[in-house]
């Protein structure tokens, strides 16, 4: 009987430790998510997709700044603009 009670106490202790560790991990994730700011989206003038401004390919054409999803869209845009 003493072994059974000891076994139950060890299980409860293990549960409490795991619960504390998992709760701490989730709280850190929530804190990181709250601190991150949403990034501004810009529209590619060629394919019309929206992309984060920080990862976009930038090009100034005729004094205006354009943002593209990749270099291929930039190339196609410039070809279309030239014709």
C-alpha cells in the first residue's frame, strides 16, 4: 500500500513539473507574438500580389518607388513599361 501511495505522489509531482514547464513555454510564445508588429503589405504592380514590404524587391522607376514579389516580375514590368 505504501508503494502505491508513493507511486501516486511521484505521478502528481511529475504532472506538476510538466504542467509548469509547458505553461512557461506557452506564455513565452504569447509574449513574443504580442511584441511582434505586423508588417506593411505592398502590392506588386505586375502580378497584383501582396507581399511584405521588408522582403519585396524595390525599384525606383521615373521617380516613383515600386515593390515587386521577385526579380522576374520586376523584369516583366520594365519590359511592359518600355513598350
